[in-house]
């Protein structure tokens, strides 16, 4: 009976583990928009942090974040050595109190302009609205800069037309915000001499809100048939073990 008990426990553990699946909880990285982006790196100052809000409908366990951005090493060959990732409470549509901060110097990866950053300490949040902030950590003596990309697409841009291009991305929540500056938005403007283009403004005012191109990955409960069978077998085995003990 000891072996039955052990096997039942193993079945339960494997079954419950099988129910946990990685899931991209928030994904605003569909577009690669680097039009008039804003710096967010350690060489630009301690408050050079770009943040955007997100809403959790239920409790979430965030273990990784993604961010689209561009890095320029400059003439002095600056180095991108890691990222500072912060989480904030929401304060009436703006970043509120700091909930957690961590520097990630290893484990992150880059695929073109998409950076995948595993958190050193995964974060658990109850249902509600929060903010995530990013700052690139740079090495080297003088140069280097990092600019997160916008989530909003640009549409088909015609520099000779004053008509705003048709876009598909719909901004959600509050506008992306730089801690030292304020919220950001955009509008289509210019003139017939210099041409028309997207203009970035702060604060956002009545302009179109800009979102950061970021993602959040979490674990969710997603039972599969095999996992459910394992849990069932484990429970049956433990019930049989308990029944046999009582029978004695």
C-alpha cells in the first residue's frame, strides 16, 4: 500500500503541474513603430523610465516581460547590459506607488527589436490595474541610448497628404508615460513644404494615446484531458489507501 500512496501522490503532482500553462497575458507587440520614440535608459537619468498600464481581470503570476525597442551604441560603443523592470500601483490613470523593482542583467534575449526579459522574482497581482516600467541599463563611458517602440501602428503614410492615415491599433487604458516627463500621444501634422508625418507630444492632451509595445507572460490553469486523468487517478488511489487503512 505504501507504493500505492506514493504513486497516487506522484499522479496528483504531475496532474496539477500539467494544468499550469504559459500564456501571454498582455501582448501589444504586433507592430514595430519607431516613429519619434522616447529614450528610456540609465544614461538619460534615473527617472528615464517608460511605463504603461495593464489590467488583470483576475489574479496573475507574471514571470516574464517582452519589449520592442531600438538600441544605438553611439560613437563610444556603449553597451546594453540589462533592464530595470518596475511595477507600480495605478494612481488615477498614472503610475502610483512603486510595488517592486528588479534589475535583470542575465537571461534576457533579443530577436531583432524584440527583447524577452525573464523576471528574477516573478510577480503576483490580484485583479486590478497596474503599471509596468522599463529602463535599459547601459554600460560604456559616454554614449548609447535605448528607445522603446510604440504599440500603435503607423498606417500607410503619405507625406504629401494632410489626412491622418488609417490605423488599426486601438489604444487601451492610459497613455504611455515617462516618469520624468508625463504621458505621450501623437497626431498627424506638418505642411506642404516639409511634408506631413506623425508627431509625438507630451502630455497627451486630446491627441491619440500612445501605448508601449510590451507583453506580459503568466502561468494559467489550463487542464488537458491527460492532466485531468492523472489528478483523477491520484485521488482514487489516495481514497483507496484511506479506505484500506480504515478497514484494518
